[in-house]
C-alpha cells in the first residue's frame, strides 16, 4: 500500500524494529486514519531510545542482532510493505572488530538535521547590521527591485552548500566566497544580540547554537506546515519548525517567525553582496537552480527567495539540467542521451536528457528530496553512538551538544574514507549533561560502512530504473552518465554507478561546481539570439481532488513544458455563487498522499439551475514549471473572478468549504495520545473528501 508519494520519509520503523504498539484500536478510526496509524508506528524515527542512567545504576547489556533470513530486497524487508518513502537503514550488519549494532539503534537518517564539520578558524565574521524581519510570500508585491544590471549569475542554491558562477570571456568562472572558498555553507545563525551570521561563520556556530542556526532548510522550503513530511520531520531538527502566517512551514527564532524563503534569501543576499564587491558593479540578475523533483510550490518559493534577496530571477532551472548544460554546451554532439545522477548534500535527482547540439530536452526526471549526504553521515553517527554506549554506558542522544559533536566527527570520517581505506574516529572529552567527559577511539574501515551506504544507493537506483521504465529505455540506451553533487566523490558511489550503467561516468565536470557553471552558461545566453534551447519536463503530475478523496491527474508527469489543459465543471446546486477546487501534485491516486499546491476559488457565477452553469478551467504550466490558472463561463465566455491561494490554513479552507471547525488542540492531543503517534492535522484534508 502506497502511503506517500515517492521521496517522502516514512514516519517510523515497523513493529519488531523498535516501534511501539498502538494503544488505540485501528477499528475506531476511519479507513485512512487506520492505515496511517498502522503504517507509521510510533512515528518517532531516531537513533534509538536515549540511555542516560542515574549514577550507580547499571546499563543493561545491548543484545546482538543476527538476521538469519534471506533478503531479496532489504528495503522491502525492513519496511514490511511497499517502499514508497525515503531510504531506511538496513538492520545492522556485523562489523569487523565491533559487535553487531542492536535493533534499537536502527535509524532513519533522512530525518536528522545536518550538523556540519567545523572548518579551520577564520577571522571574525561580519555580522548583519539588522535583525531579520518577518517575511512571508504576501510581501512579494512590496519588493522594489532595482533596474536590471548586465551581469547574470548562475546560482546553485544547495541544501548544504551554495555556489555561484558567471561567464567571462566565454568561460565559466566560480565566484569565491569572502573566505576564499568556491562554495559557502547553507547556514544562517541568529545570535542572541540580534546580529545575523550567514555562511561559514554560521556554519561554525551550528554545534554551540543549534536552536538558532538554520541548516538544511531547503528540504522544507515551499512545503505546507500541515503536510505529512513537515509534521514527521519537525522534531528531528534542532531549530523549531512552526506554522507561518499563511500556513507554510517556518522557523521560530525566540518570539519571531522567520520564513524559509527568508532563510534562503539571506544566503542569496550574501552571494549577491560578495559578487558586487568582487566585480565592482551592480549584480541583481540570476538564474537559480533547484532539485528537479521540486514541485511547483517549492520552485515558486525559490523564486520568491531570490526576489527577497534583490535579484531579478530570470529562471528557476533544474539542477541536473544545469549540469548537463555545463557538460554538453560547445561539444557539438549529435543526438545523445545523457543521464545526470545528482546526489548532493540533502537531495537526490536523476534526469534523462536528449542532447542535440544546443537543444537540450528533458525526457524524464525523478528524485527524492530526503536522500543526500546528510543521510550517509547519519549512518556513521549511528555506529559512533553505539560504540560510545557500549564503552561508557552513556548515550550522546540525551544531549544536543554531544550529538552535534558526534555528527561533526561522522562527517569527518566519511570525508576521510572518501580518500583512504581506513580512518579513526577520535572524540576527546564528550560531555553528556552532568556526567564526566569521556573519550572515544573508534577505528573504521571503508568496508565497514559501505554495506550500510549501499542500502541508500539501492534506493537511488530504484528511482533511476523507474525513470528509464517510463520512457521505455534501458541502461544500454544511455550514451553518457554524469555525476553531480559532493556525495558522488565517495568511491562506493562511483563504483556502484559504474556497475549499474555498465560504463564509466564522465569526469569532465566538477561535481561541486557543475550546477552553478551550467546555470551561468544558460544565463549568459539570455540576452542573445543564439541561446541554448531548453525543453524541460514536468517532474510530478498536477491534478485536482475529487469527492471521495480521489486524485484526478490533469497534466501528467514528464509532459513537455510549457503545457496547458482545460478542465470543465458544472454547478451542483441552484444559483450556486462560487466553486472551490483543490489543486495537488503527485502520483498517488489519493489526494491525501499527494502534495497540496493550493485552492482555486471561482466566485461571481451566473445564477441558474444546478448543472446549467459550466466553467472551463485552464491550467498552464510554464517552461519553469510555474502553474498558471484561469477560468471562464462557457455560455457567455466571461472570465470568472478567481483567487488561487497557494498558502492557506486548514481552518480557512474548512470555512470556505462550509465544513465544521477543526478539532481543538486539546481534542487533537487527546486523540493522538490514544493512538500513540505524532500530532497531525493532515486528517482534515481526508475528512473534506470523505464527506
């Protein structure tokens, strides 16, 4: 049973793998809630229960786990059902010189906040002169952009790092950050004194000021707060994720709500300021990239972030497509099929393109916005935690600062294993609350962790196989394979890609800089007549919700863009004054498992008996995957007054639909306590369609 669209993390491990049993009976729930409750278990993916005994109490021995069953598909075995969410870590495998990791330490790495490595000390950072103010999408109309300059940047707005490039003398050049590095960490830190740190200085504060340092925000930008993804992952970020003014996921800093668009805008503003200092000219035009698997709403959020940073956003370009531009432009290829395997810090994308000279056509795309380098880090963090508990009887998960240190060393170990076959994790003086600081020395070999990493890679290859299947191709039809994203530097990734595709990936593109360089190449041709011809494809189907909770696709995924279609509806009662339509994006046949894009309200309908008034709704998706809607009354041809609310609260939607108010927070607390699962307001949507 497919509970969620591809790319969404499962809420918890199945029974028998550390999850709690429900105290409430599924029979007391409606069908959707019963399925949801049975599937998500206790809904608290983690590295396992914290063990922090009081002094004088012994820590119980941790049992060994041995799997004595044949596993054809590790993911299906672990989940106990069809794998539709982000990758899970396979039940632990025996490690040389280490006892097996017990089952209670199985983790869901895609749900952990990133804790970065602290780089070498640098001079004091330049703090922003003001405290960030609350910015929401509705403020977009107040943005006063300066006239366009001549310079157009290509910007890779990454989950863990950002990179910017421009074309000079026909060549793509990466702009150095103010610290001399080709990339800047995607980190924003709000200091208690009201100052703001962006990039590397914020990166260094992540461990000591975790609650006020925002990392990995790209994974949640553009998502409704009440979506299942946000509700399931919000407890696994150090900072507080709350509901914004318009129903979106936002960040709470002290008593101030900061939008995720604003977080991205601070990063983009840092890039713009640095570019202007280096080039000594106005820089306010940009082509910004996003994951190919971003939905329409998330792409629009990227555009808003760019405008908040003072950019004229010329286009929002898919990351794999940008990388293909960097590789293919100027090569004079005849028709070739190019597969871009993009495994970055926080997201995974795969795009199949057909390249013919300067014509780049996207044939199909797929991905997972919860699969990336941070998930590989979490695998190593799991091993470190297990060894520390075994040696000292203390659990670092009981202390946020301790876990930040663990994740730092986990990432360092991963990078070291990318360059040599073995390394040693040496943590000095790890303090957990009131307990004395302890040291840890853990030798690791690449083979110890590759089996765990391979589970994540298998998930990525399932996505690749699905993309090829949709266009009736096989790996033998692929002419070139490009590796993009920092995680592709790890030897196992390159080896597995080589095995899967049966050919060596191309080495001519820098995996960290290819996206920014490709975006810069596209940007350079915006003002000329010989620009590249780019034909993109819709990453996920767009459709509407029907009574009974069904989802009707109106524009299918992989459709060439731009594309438009018309859908007609009739009034269902006499003299009906308005019609409300809910728009979704996804592949599941149930709306509850797809991502809501917004609500279209058509008002001012002419009076008449039910069924006599027919409204034609035109849906158009631009070449940038931006949705445009319009409606007209068929008999008169009059354009209908329409409002498309891309962000709205469940309460506002229920009011518009004339439904009973949502349960109070106390009622929700009571029901969720009975079910022993996380609070979720997602049920309101199912309730709307089940009526």
